[in-house]
């Protein structure tokens, strides 16, 4: 039976008023103002208020904001915005320390409605460090700074200098129910109601530096120092991936001595930096460093220089710069290693303003771990190496050992000047063994690290992440929890474990997450923990990244959970990845009843020089019982005592199942089932 015309007429009579109401409510133009709440977020840059006699725009480190002159105790900076979603909003401000006296270290904030009637006043706590950091607590009692908006409308947030000179703030975030907490430099301004700042930040264009940036980098004055360092490293079965020269020398002869090294030149302080750079690059150099404050035009110029002198077609440019002006999102178009200087302390310094190398280490850990710091989001943040020469001899080896262990888990390795370390001064066997062990670990982790460089380019998520509350620990690639020892003689500490089960990387001991545990360690091991379900690929140990390959991968599978890892590879030197020329292989692990299931997906896409087959050594860790059967694509694998033939074996002492799978076709899926 067909519905009647009268039925449709009645339906339209009901629907039409609702449709008109919807259009009036949601399609009416928003009021004209400077900033808008978008998906529960208002993001404001302080300098949009403009300069006057009381406030001036100031840039330092990697952030720009307003600083007060202290002329008038009633001079204010006002910021107008429109709220469409009423409710409670957490107030975050990217600000600087004002006073050593905590009683005076606050920022007065006042909220007004559309009629300029005062709604609420807050004294916002300022950071207690000399770098820009996001703060969200009320000065008087430390509670969360929250503002309530009862209805949609235009509001004004007012910052009052209260006559203070040197009061500085750089950005303001209001986030509904604290759902979009800021990290690093926060989100772009919410000035266009049709563009979500979170999406804008996620989609910013990013590039990946050449693979050498992820390996061991050393530095020295000239060719003579390179020759000495290169010989020392090769005597210990190592090689520099990159070497930074402080004085320009032709590198042709140096490359003949070690063709796997990339050479850079520090052009900081040069009277004619472009001429010096061109001469060095034409002589065979690969990259440049430039630490003075500069602008995007200078960075673009030096990037183009290194790219134009690249012997690879469509090759990647490369340079190392300071963190100045990295608040300009254009800087992210260039894959620079950004160096964070040691002279800006985050912890209390000594009376003369200097920091000991161990205090430098504590500072550097916080720069990596504190997500509220403005430098946090830089994907390739590097660190200055402390000078270990003036330390007491009894402390030098331990301090350097702890610092190098931490440096291995930086996004990019700092440049190491061996002459400033105890390595050349009759080092102990313990120090040499430790240095070599962690240098090799860095190279072996290259497939894991390089995959996260691609992940950062696509999503903005970087390999090192902290939570803004615990300043002395961080995760490395989501799977690995790093908790360095940061004091001389320190062999125990408290560590917070995120949700899940975490295994001690060295012993296999399990820790349940969601709480803190007391951990006892030794100075020759940086505390590392891996989450159950993690899949971590390693390449075989080699002298350097350039000497190694991904032809054989050792893959660790941490049982007790489920997880995935999408290995991403390219030619490591060209920008072809920007056109999607990269290979992706999905690893997937799951546990179903009594079975352990691991899948190696068929490779997706390819790149120039990619091999069609690969050998795997799969290690299933923390397995208490020997399996009954192991299958590859429904074919039973033999148990074998040898690790050189296709098959599997169980190590009861190590609680480990080891599978050797030689020459698998990368274009075909491989399913491994363990019963």
C-alpha cells in the first residue's frame, strides 16, 4: 500500500519548521571578532594584542610574546573571542618565570562578558624556570585554573601587568573540560571558525633528514682531529656516521679514508657564511651548522645550498641550527636537528651560574620529558654535550656513561667531541664496553627510529614523549620507557609506569602499570622497560648506519599483550618519500587462547634499491613454557638447535622462543602460529 499525498503534506508541516530552526541556529553568521572557540579550543598568541607604552613584543629562545614595562599598574592587554559551546574551560598560559620570590610569581587574569562586566578573576601561577612553559594552576592554592562560560557569546580575557616590569606571557589556550591540553608551542591561533587548530597543526608539512642524522655524530676542530677520532673508533669496531668540522678543510681526502662518513661544517660566526659554505660543499662537504639567531629566509638559503650540492638526484638538504624562531611553522619544512643549549638552566644552578655535567644531564632529560616546555615538540631536538674535562677524575667516567646512555635515546644524537670526554684518557674497560654496547644499540634500533621519523611527518607525533608531570622519564617510540639515573652514585629511583604490563629490558621482570615502582639499578645500565605487546625491529650490528642494512631483521615480540608496528623504509637520502615512494610492512601480534599469532604483512609499495626478500630472526620474549608446535603459513616448522637453519628453538633460561626464517618473499604475507 502506497502512502497518501496527505501523509507527505503532514510530514512536511512538521519537518519544515524544524529545518528553518536548524538553519537559523547553525547557519547564521558568527559575530565578528578576533578569535573563535573551535571544537572546544580557543588559541591566542599574546602579540596579537599589539604593542603600547606598557607592553612590547619580545622574542627569545623559540617563542614570541608580550613583556611588560612596569609603567602603569592599570595597563592591560585584552583578548576578545567568541564561545559557541558553553561550559568549563581550563585556562593555560605559555609564560616565563617572573620572580624568584614565589609570592610575586603570578599573572593576574580577569574574564569579562559581552557587556564588559567582570565575571571572574584569577592569579595564574607562573613557571619557576627560565624557559617558556605552559601553566594551568592558581597561584594561591595550586588548583586547576578554570573559567566558566554560561552561554554562547563574545568574551574578553584581560591580562593586567599590575605595574610589574618584565612580566611575560606568549600564548593563551582555553580548552573545554581540559580536553585539548597544550604541548610544546601549543596550537595555531583559532582565528578562522571553519579551521580546527588541531587539524592545522597535524597537517603541517614536515620533512625527514638524511639517515645519517639518526646515527653517531662526532665533532672536532680540523682534519687532524678527524683522523685521530676515526682511527680510535675503528679500533673499537665503530665508525662515525657524521663528523662536524669547526674549521673548513677539503674533505675529498678524508672521504677516501672513510667513505661512509658525512662531513659538516660549523659556519657560526663566519663573516661571509655563504661563501664559506659554498666552498666547503663544493669540496665534498655534506651539511652545515648555523647557531646564531636567524630567519626563515636564511634557513631556506642554507637548506637549498646543501640540497643543490647533493650528489643524489632529488637529494635531501641538511643542516643543524639553534632553536631560535622555531615557533615559525615554516621552519618545520626543513628537517633540521635543533640544538638546545646548556646555558639555559631548568633546575637551580650554582652560585656562579654554572652547571655541573650531571646537572646538565638533569636539564637535558627534562627538555625531552616535559611536554609543557616550548621546545618539547621539536621532532629532531638535539642537546649540547657537557664538558667533562674539568671534573674530578673519580666522577668523570660515571657522568659520561650516564650522559651517553641518555643521548642514545634522543631523537637525534648530539655531536660528541671525544677530546672532551674520558674515552681518550686511559678509560676503564667498563667504560669502553658500555660505550660500545650503547653505540651499537643505537645503530641496531635504526629501523625502529626511522619509522617514527615517517610517523612524525604524517601525524606530528614524535618519537620521544613525556606527560608534563614527570620530568625525569619519557617514552621512546611509545613502546620503550626510559628512566635515566641523573645523580652521581644514584642506583635506585621511583619510576611511574603507564597503564599495561612493562618488562625490564635487561631482566624480563614484569611491572604492572598505572602506578609507581621503586627500581634498583646500576651505573652501567640506563633503566629501560618495554610494554607487553610491543614489536621492535632491529638491524644487525655494523660499524655505522651506512655500513648496515635491513636485509636481516631481528624482531622482538613482547608477549602478554597485543600490538602492531608498521615498519617504514625508503632510500634514506632522497626526497622521493614526499611522493609516497616508501615501503611499509605491517607486523601484528596477538594472543588467542593458547596460541601466539604473529603476522608479517606483504610489503606495500617499494623504493629504489629495495630487496625482494628478507631474513627474519623472531624472538618471542617472556615465554614460560616450551611450545608444542610452531607453524609458518600452516606448514609446521622443525625444532632446531642451530640458529642458522630454518626452524625454531626454545631457551628455557632466557624464557625465549627464537625463530629463524631466511629469505622470505617480502611481497607475500607470512603467518606464524605458536601452540
